[in-house]
C-alpha cells in the first residue's frame, strides 16, 4: 500500500493505492527560482505613464512579488494596473488585495469587464477579420508591460504571451470572433483540427491573436513566465522561448498508454471552477487508452465558471452542441463540446464539489476520492496535470 498526496482546492487529499503505478513528471527539471530584480534591471522603460497588464487570479502568477520588484526599479513612473480577466468573472476586492498586495491600492486598477462595450477602442481588423477592440485606458499609457504565465492550452496551443491582450483586455466581441476559430467554417466538419492542445503551427486561434498584436500602436514588453510550485523557474520576453521551455520540460511521452490515470489539476487556483479544472483532463487524455478510466481531483468550488457552458451542456449531445455553436457561437459553448467529447471516449470519475446534476450534464461520474476499483490495469499518476501534458493523437 502506497500513499500519494494530491492537490484539491486549498487542501491536500491522501490516496492509498495498492497497485503499482508510474508517477508522470520530470524529476530532472531545474526548479531554482529566477532573480526578478536582475531581470527588471536590464530593461528600458520609455515615457512616464506605464500600464501593467496581469492575468487574473485563476493563474498562478506571484503578482505581489513581481510588482514589488518591478515598480521598485522605476519609482519615477506613474502606473496603472490592468487585470486581464477576458470573459472570467471580476475578482472581488479582498481577492484582488491578496493578489496584488495592500501597497498597490495606490494605483488605479482596471478590471476587464468585457461586456461593457463603451470601455473599448477599435484599432483594426486581423487578417482573418477579427475586429480588435482593447481597453480604452490602455491608449492613455506611454508604454505597456505585461506579465504572463505560459502553460499548455486546450485550443490556443499555449496560454500566456499574446493571450494577455486577447482575451485578457479585449471586448466580448473581439473574444468571440477570435475564439470562433476553434471551429471549421463548414459546420459539417466540426472542430478545427489545428486549434488544439500544445500546437501553434497553423493554429488559427493563435495566429489570429498574433495578428492582433501587430495592430497595437503603443510599445509593449511581454514577460513570459513558467511557474511550478509557485516558483518562477523561467522567463523570456520571447513567447516562443517560454513555449519551447514548457515543451522540453513538461511534455509527457510514454511508449505504451495507460489503462487508468489518477490526476489532480494541482489544487488552487487551477481548480477554482470547472472551466479551469477541466484543462487537467484535456492535458491527460493523450496518455490514456481509448475507453480508459480517469480518476481526477478537481474541486471547482465556484461551480462551472460559466452559465454558457451549462446551457450548452443541457443540449445533451455532441451533434446538437456543434450545430448550436455554428449558429450562435459562445466561448464556453466550445468548452461544453470538449467536455462531452471526453465523456464519449473515456470513463471519467471526479472527486469534486460539483453537484450530481452538474455531473449528469457532463456525463461524468462522482468519485469519493478514496475507493478505486480492482481492475485498474496499467496506472499513471499526474499530480500537476494543469502543467504537465501529452498532445492528443
């Protein structure tokens, strides 16, 4: 009997496993934390008014530490902080204070409430026709500095980098138009085969985002961090450098696929809601045999995280959701589609705070987080499945 500790929200869960298993993670990765002060000393900031762009609290960014080190280097500047929530909910005041630190209440902080259209300025169209609208107050700044977290992403290929602008500080219209590229133009063809996990080449969502960056008239710098166990272990101003670091260190490759996977999203903030937590499932299924079992710790204390996702799940079928998406695309309608696509292929069991009704909508089963069946076959364990990943065949 062996004991494994899994992250679950802000708690830890202990699981006793009788069967032999393989822990899937890179034991050789250099986990030494980088020196932020040294990185920030090497950059030049133009102008007086500086906009700082941060992802929201669903990302593991140590914002307090970053802001403290960055702002201390440029005390003669005036800062405005932009929280790139995209279509996520607005963080509450106490939540924001914990994220940014009390010292930063002195700065104006702008949260991206994407559906308030008058807050946005149109700056042009991408090659694919996406109308790019960004937060108006960005254009009052002399320079923008963005801090992003690079991880695998289930349809944009990788998070971070350009995503701090779209969807981060974009209007709902822009986000919808960009994310629509997860589908083929022809409804009969369903999902676009290039808008997938850990793939950037020919990925229309990613390429559309990169086109949008060319339209931004203000100089900007991107710091693209890779973070594990709350430590920044890599940083580059080149998004693709950080992507390559993730590929080299967190892509899981196995000769033979597993019959069973036992995974965790990694706890808070990766399983704050199911929209975030389900990414752990998406990252793992490339390692699983068709029809295999997944047992997953995903708390989802805030529920699904999207009413649109629930509404699309209520349609009840992959065909129905696909048809509805082509008629009336919604960002998290596509997430509902991926949820049911996984249910069709695998036996998915969740230890979660989601209700029985929620699980029924997803066609997943409830798991008590303790009991495992006898017939597990070959077992793999991923304790940080929001970061580790395997591309899907």
